[in-house]
């Protein structure tokens, strides 16, 4: 569960925790003197400081060591490497522009890749902030993600992002989770989709 009370260490605005758009920077990921502090941040803030590429390079070796099964390619000048975690049935997408993301095998079934991110648990202050931005606290009502981003004054951090934000109750009894969830697309180039298919089907 991402803590939406987290604020970007570079712009001091909310970090929603959306794959491909946000990251939590650890001390070993940033060079001294870069002006980037460890903590949550928007990838766009890293790009604005022209250090997203250097940051991604510092994460590259970690990806290669942790998930040594991968296929690589280039799309529109951006190098990418799709790592497979067979045991967790997850992919980890490393990109040279810093738009890193992880997603389960099953989201590749069918059409465009859509990710689900739990943003906040109902009853917390950050959930209240999101519900206020949504304009409703009713369960099951899907509000356009773009509307919520605008209400939070985050358009420049999450430009042209489609999807929905919904309050939903999952499970039953004491284990039920009342959460605010975002569903949003993850653009993947055709070559990356083919790599994913090969990684899932090829015995290694």
C-alpha cells in the first residue's frame, strides 16, 4: 500500500505511487551533489533536473542481479530491459529514462496493459485527501484519474494520464480492505510485448 501522505523530495507535492511515474529513491541510487534527496519522488521531477537517466543507470545493476532473466530492446531512443521473476509471476521493466515499473504476468492477457494500484486505506488522512479530490466517498464510483490529478494540482507531474480512481471494499469479515484504488494504463511498445510473451513461454 503506497502512502499518499508521502511528498516528493524535489517538488514537495503528493506522490501517488503510480508505476512508471513515481519511485522511492534510496541513498545508493543518487550521486552526491545531484541535489536529489532520498525518498519518494516523481520521475518527471528527476527528468526536470536532467538526472533521471543517471538515476536509472544506478538502478540497472540491481535489476540485473535481482532478476537475471531478461530480454532487452530500444524504443524511440529509450533502452529498455524486461526482467522476469518466474516465482512471483511478475515482470520488472527497466527503462533508461527512469520510468521503471513492475506488473504481474496476467495483465498481459488480451488488450492494453492496465495496472491496479492501491493508493490509500480508508480512515487515513491521505485517503481523505483523495476522496476530497474525487468529490465522493461512495463505494464503487469510478472517477476519472485525470479529474483527481487536476484537483490535486498534479497535472504537470502526471500529464495525459488516463484511468480511474475508485473506493472499493475487497474481501469479507475482519480481513476486508476498504481502499482507494487507481486503475491506469502502462504503455508498452510492441517489441516489449513480444519480449514478455517470449519470457513467459520459453523454457530457460
